[in-house]
């Protein structure tokens, strides 16, 4: 067992011996471990300073969020939000000798993450759980939270970064996949401003968002379609609800074998989201759903491609062209969404009518 990991885990395990430390999950950002000691289990994470240059601000947000949710009546909270576990001196995190920030979190159990949806009822639970999280945070003032990732989900900013990178001498091969990405970005770059323009005009307002509600951040009760928790809260920050909804749909409705967008799964998620959201999601919010659903996969494709151009500094990779392959998959998903635009917009219009009539 890595001695450094043992030393760090001991900061949270007290005088107990950490019996086992093993990697947990498949996240692309932080280093995450499951720790088993004599009498407890918990999640140990090192916050990636390349992604979060001020990790203390991430911790401040988590503390603020935890306090806010703890004030809610227990009977009205249907998701377990992992609690921060203090170090022995009572600190919310531990800085190691290299100034790396580590924190420990409650291990939600029994619970499991899933990498694909097997049953349509799971999709319905995802829509409910995301709306329930937004509902819990609806009365938390966004200004109380730090923007720990300035520019995150601001698609025009990623486009500017792409233009800067593409003008520099590149150390990569200009092959067919590379050219496909270039062509797709150049063809669709005019669509990138829609959400930010709506925010600037006041049509959409910033609220508290999760920031990364992908499928495997929802924890299910084993053997059930019921969701018990929403985890990976490092990206909780002020933002548009549309970032969350569209990113959730991108993750949950993407058939990775065909790179097709599953319209029926999308319908079920949105139906359950709007049913739980109540009046905090307005008619005007509904009007920007299609734009967001198309834009977020484009943004992620752009981010993957930018990282490929930069030498794979942000997303973890297992092979040289993995970020290029990831970018192509997201752009193919955008194509599938666009091909189904009329059907998707009819679906949104129908659900909007139901939502407003309640």
C-alpha cells in the first residue's frame, strides 16, 4: 500500500489503522479512493489543483451547501448529500507536504453508480433527482458560492481558446479525425452564444447548479431504480440550470455504440424533471431547453479537442488520441440531436404545456 496514501488516510481515520485503500470510480479529474479502517469506511479524495487552482474555495462551497441542506426539514429531503468528515484536529481538509488538498467524505451505502441506463424508470428517477437537487438549492443565494471554475460551461470562451490553440504550431498529426473536428467546429461555431446572450439579456438567471450531473454521479439503491444520492459536488457553483439539465441529458441519452441521442429517454427525464421542479422553472426557461441540449455536447466536444491540442493536460487519457476520439463522439451526438430537432422541440413544447398547467 502506498505509504503516502496511508499517511493521508490516517488524518481522517484517527488512531485506527487504515486496513485497505483502493481506487474508487472512474472520474477523469480527482484521485478518489475507498478507505476501510477497523470501524468505518469513507471516501478519500485529492482535489486536482490543475483543474481547481484554489481548492479551498471548493471546500468552502461544500460547507455552505451542507449547512443549507441540513436546515431543510428531513421529511422534505430525498437525497443523501455526502457529509464532509473532519481531520482529527477538526479541520475540513488536510494539506500534505506538497500542499495537495485532501478531504474525506461520507461513503453513501448501500448504493451503486451505473454507467448505463437499463430501464426507463431509472431515467425517470434521474429527472426527479436532478430537479430535487435544484429545488433544495433554489433558496440558496448563488452569490454565497465561489465560482471555482471561472468560464466553466461558457461555450464562447472555449471557442476563443480553440481559435488561439489552432493558430499555434501543433505537435499532432493532421489526420482525417482531426480534420473532421476542425470542420464541425467551423461549421457550427455561430451557435455558441445562445445561452450566454440569454443570460446577458436577463432572459435566463444564474442559480445554484451541480455542475457535473452525469449518469454515474447519481447513486442508486442496489437492485432498484431508486436514486439515493447525487455525488461529486466539487463543481457546485453559480450557473444556469440549463447547463445541468443538458449535461445530464448528454450523459444519459447518449447511445455510445451508435452515437445517437435517445429521444424517448430524454422525454422521460424532462417529464420527471419538470414534474418535480415546480414553479422555479419558468416558461422562459423551457424555451431554451433545445438550444442547451444541442450546445452542451458541442461544448464538451470542443473541450476534449482543445485538451487534445494542448497535450492532454485536463482530462485523463489512456491512449494518445483518446481526447480526439471523445471529441468526435460528442460532435456525432450533436448531429443526432440536430437530426431529431423537430421531434425534440415538439416534445419540449408538449411538456412545457403540461408543466405550466399544473
